[in-house]
C-alpha cells in the first residue's frame, strides 16, 4: 500500500488538463465513433475484457483521453484487478478527468474505493478544482458578453474539432460542412441548403439568447453538431426512440432530427460550457429541466426576447399533480443522477414544468445567477430558489402545483373526428416523410404524395412526427393551412383543408 502524500503531490502537480498528443497518421486510424460504439457494446454485454482490449487500441491512436482512461479503470475494477484499475484512474485524473462526484458513486469502481489512489483523488479534488479555477481566471475564461470575448482562444479540449475533421475526411460527399467561429460550432448535415440554413440560424438565435440571458459567453471549446443521414444514424444509436445526445467529453452533439431534440441537446452544449468556466456541476434536475425548457420556444429576432411554449410534457406533469402521484420538488431536487434518469418519464416533465413556471414568473435569469452565487453553500439549487422567490421551498412547491392545475391541458393528440390532414408519416432528418395518403383526405385533394416530406405548417417548422402531431392537434376541422413540402430537393407550399379523422 502506497502512502497518500506522493499521490497527492502527483495529482496537484499535474492538475492542468492535457490534450491529445497523438501523431498517428489519419489514414492508419480506425473510425473513432465506431470504435467507441464497440467499447460501449462490450461493457453493455458484460464483457469488460473485450472492452479493455478495444480501449488499448483506442488509446494507441488517441492517448490521454481522460474519459477512455476512466473507462479502462472501470473495466479493471470490474475484473477485480485493483492495481491496474488504480493506475488507470490516476492517469485519467492526470489527463483531465474531473467528474469526481460521478467517480465517487460509480458502482463499477466499488472494488477500489478503499484503495490509496481512490482516497488520494478524493482528498486532492478541492485543491485541483481551486487551482484550475485560478488558471481559468488568469486566462480570462470567466463570464463576459459574447462580444467582449476574444475570437481566438486556446481551448481546453480540441475534441470537437477533431471529431469534425475526422468525420469530414471519412464522409467527403453527401454532407454540408460549416464552421462558426463566433459561436465555436462546427456543423455537418445532409440537409438541403434551405434546411441547413434554417437549422444553423435557429441554433445561433438560441445560443445568443442563452448567452445574453444566462451564461454570459458561449462555450470555450469548439463543439461538433452532426446531423447524420438515415444510413449513418446507426453508428450513433440515434433514431425516433432515442433522437439525440450531447456527449461533453467528445464535444459532440448528434440528433436524428433538427427540431425539439436538437434544441434540447443544444441547450446542454451552452450549459456545460458555462459549468466548465465556473467550475460547477449542476444537478440533473437543472441540467435536464433547462434543456427540456428549450424544446419549444419562440424567439423575437428584433429584441432577442423568448417565449417558452408548452409541449406534451406539461400534460404529463399536470396529470401527476392532479392524481397526487407527483413527487415533491425537494425529492426531485435531491435525487441522485441515476435515480433521476431511471424515472425520466415523470421527472423530465416535472422539471420542465417547473422551469416553465420560473420563466413565466420572469425569474429565470435571477434564479440562475443566484444559483451560481450560492453554489458553494447549496449545490441542490434550493437555497437559490428560496432567495429568488422570497419563500420557502414548501410554499414554492404549492404555488407551482396550483399553477399547473389551473393552467389546463394542452391538446397533443389527434383522435376520431379531430382535424386531420389525412396522412401517415415517419420521421425524416428534416421533417416527416409521408408513407400513406388517405383517399378523400385534405392531403389527397391538395395533391400531396407519398415520399413528400412535410417541413412546415403555416409559420411552424415541423421536424418530426411528434411536432406534426402537436401542430395539427391545435387546429380545427374546416381550417385551411399552408403546408410546405420537400419533394426530392424541391420545395413547394400547398394549401390543405383539414377534414375530420375517419370522416
């Protein structure tokens, strides 16, 4: 057993995050996403030995990857190889792994929690975080307006740019590539020029609004936003059931559509960027509640003001409140991350509803600023809420529940006799691909065909079958709407009169 002092000295002396130093030529590298997916699959299939072999292969090409080194530590710990696990964990921290709370709770590391290295990391973490915050301050990485920040900033991680370069090299055809230095975003999409422009404009507006109201600056690192085509979606495990994800360790966002899922994950990009700058890790209810809030909104481009719109999550939260099945806000706020995620079907709607409530009160900006200021004394966010509202959490909880009950339901279903355009559809990257046109329907009368892609209804973008349902559910029989469709690469606007479903 080694003493803690030398280990502490190593950790504190090497606190600065390291970048990749790989010099391997690109043509000799395996596909990074494919190799990562194989590693994930090996762990999912309870085959840590295979996962470790794949991780070794990965680290030959991309050494000093802190998250992959951490995964290696987990693999060795699962196999009971304590010394190897400890060595890999130490390497991970020296290379920049900083998710200490996750490490402390990770069951995969349970066999080494009493190991000298594990204990030394826990003892050193406050000193590491303090030192890195000082370095961020010295580099000018604190808050500031988007226009005040330098345009050329050495990032802590080049992972997003590496992912972008690797993907562009492997997929030179079929994608549009673009980089936005102001927002530190790389884009790769298979979209038409019109759809690509609308998507990037939407994200820029969202970024500007979130920076101005909440975060003070965009993320310091470049992030790669990838919208894979249907053939490439399997590489990333995104589809209509799991429409997207943002992985901060890779600085990469992937979604199967360019609507609510993209807006949700993009909110994570800005939020994680801010948490990095201030050295905080907000609880899951804040991370997912804030991201869910940004699923549906309208931004006034003239002044940048935002209005958040209800979606189907409101109905779920309202039902939980009315039926007495909604957990208290205190229970939600103090949940462990895994517990929160396991109950996502009800916890996400509750968190979004509460964030809508804060925003409706005009207190979102003040609450977030108070959260940052009071973080050291209360990381749950409860103190910030009580100071912002001037009430106890119990009183806030009751006021929110009364608001939910009084608000009424949100029409998110089309049932027999409701207004309908008369089509069946499936998700497409940029909208809804029509798979069937019902004879005698409004769509049939208007000349809409199978394989047409619905991308807009009146002024509302429609980027998934879920969004199509929400837009049509608000309409009435007899209304005439203007549907924008893409037929191949051409667009046209088609007026459609809504008829009753089944009529």
